[in-house]
């Protein structure tokens, strides 16, 4: 056992590697190494900061870097703005601009200098980069043209309408009539508007044209009932509306007829004598009332006699010999040409038949004589 232990454990003085310490490598002692060891960067602190950091070993971030304020690279921050008592104007954002353009008439930049803009007073308007001259709604626009300008540029309106394409549901042609002879140019403008599904509005002054634009913009989001005729639902109002639609019948006559007959059906069944007995109903009114209630809903108009021209064949069949014998007439000339052509054709055909008959007779040994039947045929063809 002792021998085995001696083999396993070597002697203390042999085969040992000694690692030198830090002090031995630099050749300094422990006291000198502690004093000469490199220290971390600790810049000098001001007196106030040093006094504050002396009692406490751990300082805050601002206290640790407070020395930077005394350096030449430090500049103090700007002072905070003083709160003012005056109210700030509202900042126009994209939503505000969109709402303003939605409630205003958009005017094209090409309309700058148009005196019409001075007369748009009851609606707001603003310039914008748009295709039509005026955008007066989400799906409505207007093109402005004067007849004087149309006479100088006849194709201007057509090309402007073509630029709109199908982007707007309501397309208004605002025509300013500024000349005296309006028949021909206004006819051309009306025709162009109808062919391209546009609504034509004519104004005899710039004030009237501006009024049209304002009215369309104001009534943009309003229903059609606001401009439609209102009729009450009670019987008397409907009765009055029905009878006053007849010419020369007024509301006083309606009251007289209603009190005399009592209902509309009795008035319709009444005779002319009974209607004439009502006070205030004259002869003309009686005749109009009676004709209105007794005339058919569908008027029967006499059908005009249509003259159908004869065909060329029928004209030839109906032509008289006297007309055919008249010299210088075109029909006679045409008939004579046809007749001469047919005569020449039949002459050639008869000559061909005769030659065929001669050949057949020669083959049969009968010589050049022709049978009586063939002679009769040739005579008939001649």
C-alpha cells in the first residue's frame, strides 16, 4: 500500500509548474501596485457637487454629469413659451377644407375673369382644377357658353361635352344670349345639347345666369317635392283642382256647380240645359264642360289616302299606245331599244334554226329543201 501511494503521489520538489503572480510580473510590490494601478476617468467635480457627493457614495445621473454645464459646449435650453390669453385661430385641416369645397360651387381656373362670377352672391364659390366650368353638386356640373363665342368657335361646345364623358348625372349647358339674331346659333346649341343628353338653360343677362347656378346649388340636397305643386287630400280641394283644369272654369264656378249638383258624377251626367240653369255659367263654359265630359279619350283622326306609286311593270302594262307612239319620250325610247334588241335576238335564233334544218336535210338525203313545218316555224319566229 505504501509503495502504491508513493507511485501515485510524486515528490513535492519535482515536476511542479509555478505561475507567477501579477506583482511578480510587473516587478512591483503590493503597496506600489495599488498606487500605480490605472484608475478610471474621474473628472474633477465642482466644489458644490463634491460637497454633495462626499457624504453619499452613490450620486444621481444629473449630479454625476453636472460638470458639463460649466464646459464651453453647453448651451442652456430655450425658455418655455408664455401662455397667451388671446384665442388661437382654428387650423384648417383637410376635413375643414373638404367641407368648405363640398358646400361651395367649384369654378374652373379657365373661368377666371368671367364677369358672371360677380353675380354669384347667395352661394359660396372657389376656384379648383376641374374639367367642367362649374361643379354645382356631387353629380351635377355646368358648362358656360355665350352665343357670341359660339359664332366664333362653333366646335367648342361639342369638344367640351366630350371631355365630360359619363362622370356627371346632370349636365347643364348655361347659354348666355348676348346677340340679337339668335335663331341659327341657338338652334345649333339646342341640337348639340339634345344629342348629348344635356339640359339647356338660357339666360338673357349675367345676373340671370348667376341666379341659375345659385338655385341649383341651394336645391342640391332637397327633394323634388319642394318645387312640386301641392294638392290637399280632402274632397273639396281635389274637386276644385279637377274642375279648374277646364279652361274658363274658376273656383266660383266650382262652388256653384257643387251646390247645384252635389257631386262630380252628376255634373258629368248633366245635359247642356241643366248646366245652363246654374247662375254664372255662360254659354261658352257650358259647351266646354259638356265637351270635356263627353268627348272620347282617344281622338279618331281621319286616315289620309296614301297614294302608292305604280311599279315599272305596272306602268308598262297600263301605258296606252298613244303614249308609246309619242316621239322624244324617255319611256318610248327605252321601249324601242328593248324591242330592237329582242328583234335582233330572234333573228339570230331563226337563222340558227334554219341552218340546223339544212344540216338535218343534207344528212337525210333530202337536199336543201326544208319541210313545211320548219318553214312555218321560221315564219313564226320572223
